């Protein structure tokens, strides 16, 4: 039997329709918890605070870096400054990092998706 925790919620990208109350809505589905939105799939993301964001938590982004130009990180309600090591690691694989609170991150992700840009988003759920 396949491990369901390693299966995407959606096998393609989709705009985020709503967020809050600890989760997100997209493609007529809802998800409780944080999300990792890649160009080819949307995944559950086991991160609940910005301090947990590192190369390990973004392993799927690094693996898919060839198809991503920009990574938007939604940091919940906190303002977070990404460590320089993380910025440099992403820069080395030619991915620009843009961190902001989750609300603006969702809006920016949806706009960039609408423009058919090669964008990914790592979004921490907000209450």
C-alpha cells in the first residue's frame, strides 16, 4: 500500500481560493495546516512557524528548482527574515526567495500564477 503522506493533495498547481482558520481552500478542496504549492502539485507542509523553514523543510522546492523561478514564503502572521544561508542555497539553484506574511503571500502567488510565472509557495497556515 502506498504511503499517503507522500502523495500530493492535488497533482497540479491551483490558485488559493481562501485562507485562515488554520488552513487553506483550493480547487474546491480544503486543507488544514500549512501548504507547499509547487508548479506540478500541492503538498501538505509540516511547518507551523518560520523558525522551522530551512533546506530540509524546502527539500521539494530544491528538487523541483529547475521549474521554479520564484519561491514565495508565507510566514503566517510573523515577519521573518530568511537566514542568508537559505537565500544563498536558493540562489545557487536560481530560485529567488520572497518572504512575507501569509495573506500577501497568497495574493502574490495567485497573481504570479495568473501571469503563468514559474512560481512556488510555501505557506504557513494562519488562525
